[in-house]
C-alpha cells in the first residue's frame, strides 16, 4: 500500500484509536470520558476491519494494550503490589502485539531492530550529549515550577530510592518498546511518517499525563514523542532511542529526589521548592 495515499477512512479509523488515549488516560475518573474512550477505541478498530482488514489487524494490536492499561492506574506508586501489577500489565502490552503479529497473523510487523555491528554516527553521539544538557536545563524548571514533582512520592528509604530509580527506567524503556516499536511501527505500515508520528505522540503523551507529567507537561512530552519517532525512522535502532530516553530519565530521577530533598542532590540551578509552614 502507498502510505502517502492512505484512504480517508483509514486515517479516521486510526485517529479514533489514537484519540481514545486522552479520553481514557487524561480524563481518567470521568465516566463520560472513559465511555467516549472505549467507544472511540472499538469504533476505530471496527471501521478499519470494515474497510481495510490489514489496518484492522494492526489497530487491534494497539487497541487491546490500551484497553489493558485503562483497567489499571498508572500513576506513580512505589508500593510493591502496584509495581508487580503495573509491571505485569505493561509487559503484556508489549508481548501481546509481538506474539500476535508473529505467530497468529504471521507478519512479524512488531520488531525491535538494533543495527548490530553498525556504530552510532557522530551526530547520534552528539544528540546524546545534547539530551543531557537539555534535560538538565529544562526538567528542573518543569517539575519544580509546575509542582508536578508532587505526582511522584517523596522517597525516604534506600528501598524507595531504588524502586523509584528502577521504576523510572523501566517505564522509560517500555515507552519506547510500546509507543515506538508497536504503535508507531504499526501505523507506519499504513500511513506517512508524520501522520503515524502525530498519532503515536497523542497516545504517548496521554499515557505520560496519567503517569504524572501534568500541568504544562504535554509541551515537553509531545515534542519528545515526535522526536523519538523521527529518530527511530532514521536510525532504525531501538537501542538508540532507549538510550536517549534513559538519559532523560536519569535526570528525571535526580530532579524528583532534589525536589523532595534539595540537600541530597544539590546539583541543579533552579531553586528548590519552598517548604510549607
């Protein structure tokens, strides 16, 4: 199929699946929002199957994981039970489309390419350095001025610190495996780069909103999602986009600790939050 000339009905079907994400995750707790989300999700898949079975199969591989995620809370919670539940569900959300595509549909549309034996270019290494500079410059401003750091628990014990570090990293890796290697890659089979990228960014940013990136967080998460999709298109390396994400996440972890305990990691230029009376 010529992805540059996708039918309008196909774009509508994929858009319905994508806009279900803000209804399910951003409007979490609103009965109307969740109903609209489920209606959009099922309508998008049904329309795709009615007009283009190949697209219907691929959208179903996106819709089922979104449905699974909607059944749990993905707000930051470091309790062991929540870690086990969330980890299991998110793992299933990557495993399901991979296994269905490879062994049921026999298309192997979901892959995790790594460019083995091909070194990263100077530009790619330079971007990694830029990521650290941008993260150090922007993330403290966002978390502290918006108050979004409150969406993560204030860690106290070594166990809590370790769980926060591992949790931030795990979700970061999962973001790339699901939103890029599953959502973006499946959409890319049917649509142009920027249609596919825009739709995956809607889903990506909606999930991160519920996770805790609220207030003006989408001003950061939407461009980040678009850049990650573009980088994956050009690099064809999941290892590279995961590395980019993990570098950001190291800064996220340090900022969260700094915001709650400024004397623990006094490495940022942004003043810490003013403690309450």
